[in-house]
């Protein structure tokens, strides 16, 4: 099966902060020979650092920028990693219709190491407790959108990538 057949629809990687969306998405795209878009990077490139957008314009303004970046990325196709909170915005959820959605999960213990010293705006004042609260708020939406779920907690990223590629190639 060729890569083009494998991803007739865009593949979107969702999940909580620190789950490995960008890393896994980039590696899956490379393996399949298709474009990769990290919507957080697109936003930062076009509008400046994300913590600054949150501070200066607020989360609702950021979510609008994010929805636009997601729509454009979906139009380009390939594999797209979206920010952890992208799914909280109705326009973004609507845009994901028709995409193949991979939910990456991660345990609080594993993510604590990954997000230590992070400048992520929503974690600035609460660390791992804030991460858990945010995950709890978003968990039902992640589950509702996901077509497959892959845990990244204590597994080599290469195994996670293998699982995603295998799913894409077997899911017709």
C-alpha cells in the first residue's frame, strides 16, 4: 500500500500537553512520505510566541488563531499535530470532520518529566496538578474525537510511531 493510499484523509494527532504529538506526528509523516504541520509552530511563526498571545490577547483570541491554522493545515493534508486545547474550540472540532484522528495519551508521572521547566501558559501557575485538571476537562472530547488511542508514557517513540503507521495502513 502506498503512502498516498494510506492517508487519503489528513491525519490529526491530538492529546494532552506533553503526550508527544509533535514528535510522533513528525515521525509518522516522515515514515509515510507526506507533509507534517505543527499548528502551534505555525501560530508562533505568524503571530509570535504562544505565551505572549495568551498574555496579550487571551485564550479565546488564541483559539481563533488556532482554528484558522488547523483549517489551513487540513487543507494542505498530510499529518497535523494540534495543540492540546485545540479540541476545546467548536470551529476546530468541526474542521476535524473527515480527518483520521489519533489520540496520544500519557500518564501524569511520565508527563511530569516532559513538561518540567515548560513555558506552557496554562501550566505556568499549577504544574502537574494544572495538567491533570486540564486533561480531566478535555478527556471526554479527546475520547469522542479519537479513532485510535496510543499511549506514549513509557514506550520508545519508535514503537508509538510503528503503532500509528500500522493503524493507518490497516484502517481502510
